[in-house]
C-alpha cells in the first residue's frame, strides 16, 4: 500500500466526490481516480460505491477512515520532526486567520516578516471557519474569541496576544441623512444598523435604551463592512478595519473587545521555523495593540 494514496482517500471522503477532491488537492481528477483505485486494489476492498447521485461510502470505507486519519497525523508529525531536527529556518509556514485580520493586519505585516525570514515561504489562509490544527491544516492560527471562550482544543498551545475591539461606524452620507449618534451611545432611535449575524455583538444594540432598527443582516464581516460603506446603515465593525477605511467614520467608543489568541500545535516547541514566526507574530501583535483594540477615539476625518 502506498501511504500517499490514503491522502487521496481522505480527500474524496471529505469532498464526497472525485472532482471535489481534485480541486482540494489541486490535481487532475483522473489522478484522484487512479490513486483511489490503487488503494482499493492494495486493500482488496471497495471504499466507495459509484451511484447516479455520486459516491457512497462503503462499510469498509467508514471502518478504515479513523485509522487513515491517524495515519495522516502521524505521517505529518514524522515529517515535521525530521524538519525540526535540522534546526533550519528554510521551508513553509502556514498561518490561518479571519479575513478581517488577514486583510488589515497580517498582509501589511508580511513585508517585514519576509525580510526578517527570507528563507521561509509564508502561506496565509483566510477563512471564516477555523482550521483543523491537529490535522495540520495550519502551523499557526490567530483567532479572535469572546472573553472566557476557549480558542481551541485543550491539546493546543495558546497565547493571549491582544484585544480585538469593535465600534460603531458610518459613512458621511448616512450621517448627513440620519444625524450623528451621541457619545457614549445610549439611544439609536431613528437609526438603522446593518446586522452581522453574531448574537454577542448584536446584543449591544438590543441592550440600548432605544435600539436601532435592524432591517438588514449581512455576514461575513467583510461583506457586512461593504454594506456599511455603501451607506445602508450603521455597522459594528472591527476597529482595525474601520479606522483605516477612508469612507468610514467612527461614531462610538469601543463597544466590545474580544481576546486575540495565537494558537499552535504542541510540536511547534520543537520546530525552529514555526517557533520563530510565532514569536515574531506575538511581537507584531503587541506593537499593534492600540490599533487592534480600538485604542482612543480618533478625531473625525473630513471627506
């Protein structure tokens, strides 16, 4: 049995199709079919039944899946241990975070990181869903979580790095029509708020003496900000994004702060490359603490 064929089996299982697995692995679908067939021949069993509605996992496929997943994890640990033993700073480092943090904080920090570590190939994953750290979908994750909420599995190494603040933003055109809310905000009577779909953040509005109307909800946060920029209403936007946007004006103090965590696998202790980038990210996050938390309210800008 070729161990690498197991990776193709798991990709097909996750995507529930040959073409989906090919897209995930960035290979041709005929390669996926060939590797899956080779694994079935080696095991002497059929792993998927081909039906008009797509692939249907067999009992054998379901039975070997947990073992195959463990095999992938052990193989990744073996490769990582070998790389770490060389004490080399050369190689890839995968960093995962939310689109807001990636666009407005990580990408601006990349030139400094690339200059500091010229032998490292940086890979950024920007997504709403958290990556699976134990399965090595990323080496480092930067996650924003409400206070008191765990940033990941107990087996992971976590380090609280900064605060991630949210405030109320609007465009000048919206304020020209609806007026400027008083600070500190107690009433948003007569105002419209673009909902972001997050109950903890939206609870801020419902707890006001006179909440704003929420005729529209837009998620994820990147699209929510776009709706606010188009003048569709006020928006609860991350300060690191709103304060830097030329079309947005902050109209409140910080209304909430989440904890910002840097997360790695335990094996990162023995990986010189990942450890070096993690330490650098912690420094960068500490230096940008005011920007991330929302700091003091900036003077309103003229358009």
